[in-house]
C-alpha cells in the first residue's frame, strides 16, 4: 500500500482550500441576499419616525425616500447595493450621512482587537487547565473545577459583564467604558498601548469568563478520551515518560475535535462580543449594529452582518487548514 | 443445477467502489469481478478469503445491503435486483444477516427480549402479548435463559450477543442465514457452542447457511462446501473433503498451508 | 539459578464496587527461563491479560495486586516505583498487545513511534534513534525501510502494523517479551507469516517469550511449555505435546476438543463439529467455593465442590490442579 506522494499533497491542499473559498463566497452571496430581503421585510424604514412627526408632511417624506432610492423595487436596490459593495462603500448610511465603509472599518478593527485577544487568552488558559483537569482523575480539585465551570456556564454573560463593571466602579482599578481615555492622542506610543490595554481588560475578562468554561470542558473531555486510547496504554507500556505520553500522544490525538471547535469559536466572534461591547461601551461593531437596527438604517445593518459572515467563512477555512495539517488521515481522505 | 432448485443464483456480479476524490470513469477498486455462484436449498457454504477478497462484499450484495455495479441475483427464482422498497420486504424476511460481534448490530438501548421482538413488532404479526411470548420462546431456543431477557447488549458476553442476534434473525422464519465473520472474536468453546446451536437449528427449520470467514479451519468443520475468494473472484469451489485433498488454485493452497496444526488429542482420556 | 521471571502465588483483585471483589488471578505461580517460550492458553476472563499487565505494573485502577511476588532477574517488580518500572518497560520487558491498529498513534509516523521507544531508554540523539529504529524495522521484515519509516499507520496493512508493533517491542532488545494474542486480529495467511516472524525473532534475539495465544499451532511450534488458565488459576502445565496430546485436566480436554482441527484428511463436517464445553464461562464475581470448573466438569466428584484442589506434579515438569490426580 503506497504512501501519498509528497508533491501532490500540496496541490491537493490548495485544491481543497480553493473549493472551500468558493463555497464561502457563495455563502456570502446567499447571506447578503437573505439579509437584504429580511431587513427589507421588517416593517418601517429610516424615515418611519419622521412620518409620525406631524410637522413633516407626507410629501416631504416621500420626496426624501425617492431621493435616497427607497421607493425603487427590491432587486434594483439589491443590485445597486452590490455595486456599492464592489466600490468598497458598502452602501449608504442615512444616520451618518455617508458611505457605510468608512464607518465600519475602525469599528471592525476594534471588535477584532477585543475578540481576538479574548479568544487567544481563553484558549491559552483553557488548554493547560483542561489538560491538567483530565489528568486529575477525580478528587476534590477535579470536583471543584467541575463546579466552577458549571457555575460560570450557568451565569448569563450579561450578569458577568455587569458584575465586572460593578467591580471596576467600586475599586477604580479599571476604566469603565470606552477604548481610550481623554487625551489619548497626546500620549506617547507606549502610554497609548497601556491605555488601550487597560480599557481592554474588563471586556476581555467578561468574554473570557464566558468562553472559558465551555472550552475547558471540551479540552478535558477530549484529552480524557485520548488518555484512555489503546495507543496511549501501549506508549506507557514502552516506558515512555508520562509527560511525553501526554503531550506527544494524548494531546495530538485530542486535537482533532478541538481544532474544529476553534474554527467555530472564530466564527462566532462577532455575536459573542455584541453584548459585552454594548454594556461596556466598547466602540466595536456591536453598538454600531444596535444603533443601526434601532434607527432602521438599512445598509448600516447589513455591514456588520457581512463582516460576521466573512469571519465565519474565514474561521472555518482556518480550522480546515489546521485539521489538514494536524491529521494525516484527513489528508489521505482527499486522495 | 436448474434455477428453480437453487435457492440463490448469482450471475456475473460486479462491484466497483470509486476511490474518494477521484473523478468518474477512474478505475477505483474492483471488489467483485464477474462472480457466479449458486447455493442450493439446505446447503452450508462457506466463502473463505482474506481481507479484500470480496467475500463480505458478496455477502452484503446478497443481503441487498449494497447494490452491485452489474450482474444478476436470483432468489427462489425471483430477480432480486429488480425489487425495491416495499417489494423487497418479503425477501428481507427470508434472508437474515448475522455479523461479527453483534454489539454494533444490536440497539444498545433495548433490552434483550425487546431486540428479539423488534422484527415481529415491525412486521406487525399478532398482538403485543403474542409477540413477546414468541420472543421469549426464541430466546430459549438459542439457549439464553430468561434471566438475561431484561439485560442490555453491553451487559452480555460476545457469545450471548451472537445468540441474541440469531434469535432475532429466527423471529421472521428465514430461509437462509448469512453469517459474516460471526465467529471472530469468540472463544473456541463459545464458537463450538454457537456452531452446535446453528447445526441444531438448521436441522429443525431446514435452513440454508452462507458463512463468510477467513478461518478456513473452522469453516471446514461447519460447512459442507467451501468457495475460495481471491481478489474479487471465486477461484475454487468444492466440498471440504475434495478441497483439502486436492486444492487446485494456488491461493487455496496458501490458505490451507496457513492453517495451523498441533498434536492431536489422544482418542481416550488418559487413566489417572 | 533463578529464572528470568518468577511469579509466586500472585493474587489480583478487581474492586467491583459493593460486595466482594472479583478475583481475577488466584495464587498463580510460573517461571520463565532465559530464552524460553512459555505459552499461556485460556479463554476470555481467565486472567491472562491481567497477568501480563500486572508484570509491568500497568493494571488499570480497579485492579490491584493483593499479594504475591513477581521477580525479574531477582528484582521484585511489585516493589518498584513508577520511575523504576518505566526503566524496565520497553527496555527489559516489552509487551505486545492485540489489535495493532489500536496500538499505534494514528497521527504520527510509524518510524518515529519506534524511534521514540529507543530514545526513551537509550538517551540517544535524534539520528541514532532513527538509525536504530530503521534497523529494527528491517529486522521485522520490511524491505523498503525508509518508506515505511515515514508512513502513517493507516497507510499500512494490518500485518504491516503488527510488524511495526513488534519493532517497537524489540527496539531496545528486551530479555522478555509478553505477547497478548499478537496475531489474533489478522487474516489467516498474515497470521501464518507473523507466526514465522515471531519464531525467527525469538531465536535471533534469544528472547524469552510469555505468549498468550489461542493459536494452538503457534504454541505447538514455539513454546517449550504450555500453561492452561481457567478462572484466574493455573490448571495445567506441560510441554505442548503433553498438554495437547495427553491433556490431564478436564478443562484442557474440553478446550482442546473445541478447537477446530482441519487436517489434510478432513472428515465430514458433522463428525468434526468442534465440541463445546458444557455449561457457561465462569462468573468471576460468583465463583463456587470448590474447584472453579466443577459446575461444568464431566469428571466431578463430591470433593470438587467443597474446596479448591491444590496443585500437584504427577510427572516431571507436569503440573495439574485437579482432585483426580491428588490435591
């Protein structure tokens, strides 16, 4: 039974990525269309409030709507939005009176900063904790961990976030909102970084506390399973030291489901942070989206949705790549 | 042998599996190549071969668990491959499959007696009380004491699970049993017990058995005829005596050579 | 001159939770001499796997050694801590498990898995480890060693995987190999090949081998002595010819009759159907007070139900635990 050619392995990986990217692109198109239609179907539009105001005449509203093209048929509006997408403008925001694009990018950047930090921190904590818990095999510490994670899972994210805010207010250790302090631009580069970091601390903590229990349990379950695998027993039987058994045998075998989970967690970055951003006034996509929905600012709603979908596709693609690299059996399936 | 006499008749059966990721039209794996086979009513035939020889594929095609790529199968004179869906039902009652280590084939959530009663429930024969009664009878027939009736499959030993699988298979009054590596993984004395049970059942119900195995030694004891499979073809088929006395195909000879031998037990137990 | 491996009066219990513990191994004693092949014959639940695991201190937690001694080269293995035991495992005593597919890590290349065993014991550099692993892969019969070294387990056939497992077990040239049904899960022709390989390796390296197997042919060909186990006890011991041709214990007799013998002159199937042993396998949690085999024994007497028989030696190198012969 011949092994796979090393030369073709790379080509197959590229083919697989290309396929996935294509699927992702189609998904984006589908999501954009669906979101467009759904938002359209929702009652009211940006000018709905205005219509209720008796001082503004019906004709004025109609005129405004015509000016912004809100009375044109749906497919036409969709296409013109797509065109705007291609230009990088992502449509027009009524509330801000300008293209959506420039509004979106700084917010998106802030969200990614927050969620990437939180995800990285959560995983960096979850893996050692989960591995350690898996090696404990019962006992008071293991039970304690089980209880703690169960507790954190049960507490709603909102309560966690509010609790942290309360802590911040009471102790004054952390700023309680925003991303930068006053006078941020005048600070030195080092001080600027510290400033952002201190503002980051609280929302990141909230997110990590929400993510951690799920991840730790998953890691523990995966590693515990792997530790019972026959090849782990065989490795021990060969006199391989326990630490090596854990890190070079159990963990790589446990990695498979964890990598899929990692991809999923990347995908959920935006939705996860929405609540925390709003509660802690972090200037990310969350508050922007909320505002836009409340104002029925059509295109501004679609922007973050699209960004979220891009993150989803990107996350899955990354997970796919990692799985390909980590598990030779999956590489073989592609042959 | 005329078509009416043979219980099963296979003509020119082919089965090709495409390799994953390959385009259509590529050769793939030829699991069965032009197989012809006839099984007479009441026969005991063993398909013997190594892994990859196609024996399990053939058994699964016969049980209609897989679709052959081409060829024909007749069962009791009826063209089997033409039947689909509901019309296949009567066939399913007539041919039952018993697999290696039924742990995978038995629903882990059901108790033993529920597993045996399940085919009867599905067919809807008789009232619930009758079906349960019949299930208990069947369990007794296969030597599973009633104490085990409420246990789940994972509480049973390998041999007991096989008995359960046989009881379930008998529930629908089949004509033929296909046993695919049904003895692998069982201890020798348990194998012997199951073999004895099958022998008795065959006599009582007039069953036909098709065994699939790589263990030629065991098959030589259980079956009257052996068909040797190699790379998707039947390369030799004969009665056990003739096969061992005069093996013609090199693969048959290789299989016979692989059968281990050890000093035979003395005829009488030694006087202490 | 002490034997290489000396097991004396070993008792192993499984804690079954509430109630009495399950006796997995009961007062077992056996010796393995340097370079000797000892076969262990028995059915599931007889304690053979438990015994092998106990030698290397690999018993899973509900199982415990209650008393007895396991001496290897004069050292008491049961008294060794985990650190010292690890030095013995793989280097002086190796174990080969059934199911080669499961014994290899699926996401690592097989060569590195063999080299890992070398490195764990020899403190060799990366390159030395690879060299030794490669040479061992050649010893177990691979011709394209480099290709196999870089292969993953799923790219190899069952027989090839088991050869890799042999390579792992022998990588550090242990004196004793414990083999638990090493050819059981394979095709018959592959089994025959590996039987030959095991024999060749045993003589080439002068290995002592404790071979648990239900492959009577392998036992007949390789073993100097065969031990029969039932319900955690040793019930008979002797040379293969003695045990297979002249079994003393009723269980051995019954067991041997249950194995299908296919000789060149096969008789018709009805006559040759393997004979089962009457009754069912013992429930280790509820053993009778007397001989464990008594409920199924065709030769049972009154004494058999009252107390377990002692071991007797009816002849040189013959052991049997049955009232028929005394005890």
